[in-house]
C-alpha cells in the first residue's frame, strides 16, 4: 500500500510539472498562478504545495530534470582520472545543443528560462538559486579546464577562471540567440562547429593566458 502511495505521489508530481511547463510556456512565469497550474493538472493547490514550496521551486524542478542526463558527462570531464577531459566537455556541449534543437521538452524549458521567466518579487528565491547555479557552473567548468591543462590539452598558463566565464557566456549566448530566432541557423547541424569555435578560443586566445612574471 505504501509503495502504491509513493507511486501515486510521483505521478501527481509529474502531472504538476507538465502542467507548469505548459502554462509557463504559453503565458510566461509571471502571468501564471499556482491556481492556473492546479486547474491544468487536475489537482488542488494543496497538492502543489505538498510537492513544491512555491513557483520558484517549480521552475527549478523543471530545470533540474534537464540537467540529469548531462550530469554523467559533466562528472567525467571533472574527474582527475579522465584522460580526455576536453573531449568529454566537447561531447557534453554538442549533446546539449542537439537536445535543445531536437527535443521539444528541452527546447520549451529552455525558452521558459531564457525568455519567459521574469525575476519578479515572487521569484526572488529562484533568482538566488540561479545565481548559485551560475557560480557552481563556473567552478565546475574551471575544474574541467584545469584537468585539461594537466593533461596537456590546453595551455599551461590558461586562466581557468576567466576561461570558464567566457565559455559559459558563449554557450548561453548561442542558446539565447537560437531560441529567439531559430530560423537564423540550424543549431543541430552547426552544433559541432559552434563548439569547436570555443575549443579553439580556449587553446589559442592569448588574452585567456595568465601573464608571465615580469623579468627582474
């Protein structure tokens, strides 16, 4: 009986997330209420509060569902035992672009994040979560880049902190632009070349290098 109850709770949670995704995509996060989501999901507002603290928690749960498939590849590039951390990073980024281009759910959730999620007062918690996520992402990219430096895949004087910021901003910029004007280019067909651009930036840009100590 307990097992069935847990299964039912998971079904309800999934219904709520799917309804929230639909409502946020159609109306935007700010214009969608929890009552709207409850009606669309066919549940009570109490059922929503059983699974999620607030609207910000709902949005974060949607994003977490996208990150799960990428986590294994991310961990590989961050591992000191990985012999090809840069290759793992490239594979992850190409996979990300392909998923956004081909999977409707991934595309909708990214559109919500980039273009339909206003940081209003009720979304302050989500803003803080996003800030924490960005910092964590920079740190994890920096760790992967440091591994690539140790493996001789990137210059020994690479400023991994600055490079992580540039890489993160480049990928976010590509996604933001394509989601806004998808007919401008094929994200799927261009994925590998677009990733190669930032890989070359990491390998060849002199402004990403830590300056050598001045001669005494």
